[in-house]
């Protein structure tokens, strides 16, 4: 079997969650629900506490920041390998 991730079978789900044991995943996801988000849905603003933690199952979440001139710049992208909404401090 190849070690090239592009050639491995596709697994639907969040890779971070899949790396946990069944017990850890169950404890973490107690009360969780799955939602389909529309394109350009704002999950939270940078000066707010995120109301939820998001584990993307497919698609991408863009982390953006406004510039002084009003433009918006994409600072990072999170896919099904990560999590969004966890506070830094």
C-alpha cells in the first residue's frame, strides 16, 4: 500500500477527530451536531468569542482579517484536518 496521502482511500470525516480514541471522541462530541453551512457564512468575528467549535468534515474554512482600506485578506485555511473556534489563550 502506498504512503502517498493522495492515493489512500478517502475517509469522510475530520482527521483530528478520527485520530482520537472512540472514548475521547464520544466525550468530546457529546451534545455536538452536524450542520451544512452556506458559502460565506460568518462563523464568528475576530473580536468575539466563538460560540461553537467547528470540526470541518469537508470543504474549507477561511480565516480572514480586515485591512485598513476595507479589503479582506485570507490569513489561513482550515480543512478536515483541523478545528476552528478554539481560543488561543
